C-alpha cells in the first residue's frame, strides 16, 4: 500500500508552480481550444483543453500555502494565479472578438448559472487532488479533477461576456470560476492540514484565519445554494407539469410553456377548450401537486380556425425542430416535397376559394413529428370548407403525410 507523504505533496505542489514561457504558451493554447469548443458546442474540445491547462498548479499552491501558513509561498502562488487568469481572460476575449460565431451556445450558457453542486464538485475534486499529490504515483486522478472542476470554460465565458458587453455572462461565469478556485484551494488546505496532523507536525493556523476562511466560504456558498434550490424546484414543477399536459391535454400541441411566479402559461393548438373545460383543468392541478399555481391557457385556435399571425408565431416557437417547412433545412426533403405538392394541388384546384396555404412540421410533447397544413380561405371559400378539408386530408394521405388540417382566418 502506498504511503501518503507530506514531503511528496510539497514536491508535487512546488513542481506545479514552476513557471516559464512554455507554461504560459500552453495556457494560451488551452484557452483558445476551450473557446473553440464552447463556440461550436464541442465537448471533446473543451475536455481536451482542461486536460492540458496548467491552471490547477497555482490554485493548489494557494491551498497548500494556507494549510502550511506559508505567506511567501501564498504570495508566489497568488501572483502566478492572477497572471494566468489575466492571460486566459485576455486570450478568450480576443478569440470571441474575432470569431464569426456570435451565438451563445448551450456550452457557454451552462457556465452562467453555478449551483451548490459546483461547490461540492470543486471541494471533493480538490480533496481527491491533494490526496493524489501526496502519493508518489498519483495515477490519473489529477487529470480527472481538472475535467470535473472545469476551470477553463468559465474563463472562456467571461471572455465571451466581455467581448459582447454582456455583464450576465461575466458575473455568472466569474462566480462559477470563483467557486471552483476557492473550494479547490480550501480542499487542498484541509488536506494539507490533515496530512500534517497525521505526521505529527504542530499547526500554526490561527483562529482568526480559520474564522475568516469559514466566513468567506459561507458567503460564496449562499448564492449557489439559492440557485440550486431554484433548479430543484423548477425540475419538480416541470416533471409534474409534463405529466399534467400528457394526461389532461392529449389532443393539444403545446406551442409554448412557461412558469412565471404562480402562473403556468400554456399556448396550445388543437381542439378548442371552452371555459368550463379550462376551469376543470385548473381544478385538476391539485392532483399533480400544482395546486398553488393558476393555469393560463392561450388558444391559437378560434373554433375551427387559427389566425395567420398565430400560425406563424406558433411555427417559430417551441423546440428547435419546430419551424416553417420552407425555411427549415433540418426538415427531410421528402416532407418538403410532399407538402409543396399538397400546397400546389390545393391552390390549383381551389384558386378562388383559397388565398394561401401554409405548411410546417411540429413536434408534440411525446416527441412525435407531425405536419400541419393551414389553409387561408376567401369569403367564397368559407362555403366550401368541408370539401376543401376532405381534399386536403385525401392529398395528405396520398402523399403519406401525417397532417393536421387547420383553416386560417385573416
């Protein structure tokens, strides 16, 4: 069994603090790789950047210095940490200033809402790291800690926020980086103290220092705990709301769904719901543990009609797969061709009855895709609505299109 040694820990920590031009070049390369990964939503690129980044060295050095009450080592580590932060944020800002991709990807947005779980990951990751550093052969623990605690992505996101003058990205990612760095250092300090006590050394950590560290830790934890509670609460509500929608609104497509304050807002398309049905739906919220919410339903359908504006609004919202067929490169070509033919045939057969035919592909709550055909009628066409609907339904069937036919009211 390998022995954990304070001497080995000291050697490994100081080795991580060796700074030369190659270290800074590696850091700059790592930050650019991480930025590219975040910019194109590539997790492998981000992971690779975290593996080659030398950022862990000074953070571990700060924690080790705190655990040993070594002010000189603390100063050296802090200066190196500040310099590396400056290089990383500068590199990220330059990259996002010149990058042609300006959209905030999921990878970037994920670094703007730190939670209590990030605190736990950083602390236990840091503790695993210090144990690994105290062994002669640390194995693959340190690279794992670098990936788990994710120091590079928040710095990239700060650069994105600076380059786009968006304070929310700077604040959210900056807070996440602070959590990671602080609790890795704290875990290293705790581990160092543990090893010193284990080896029989006398400690020189004053009560004042312990109190200050404890207070700072609590201050840093509070916002992340609030965020974690919000996420848990949202997940709880979303799970019950999804069950409610699937069981109580099976004939509706949910165009938009949101929870604001104590109101659940649903924008739906499908069978028209009367006032009594909506009241019954509100009463049934209690069964799904949503009784402290009020249900607000906006129906895009008006009787058998849907307005042109509401149809277009509907097709533009919801998940990414919902978009007008003519503008959606993700829609299969066969569906495009079939819908285009249906459009042409309807207009050709009913030139005086039909003003326009709008088509699109929708995805319901069960992730089933279905085509939607909305027909805008002239005043003359109102009298032929039943015949036109039968023709549209038959055309859809002939072209193997599973379509819902709606009439658009101007």
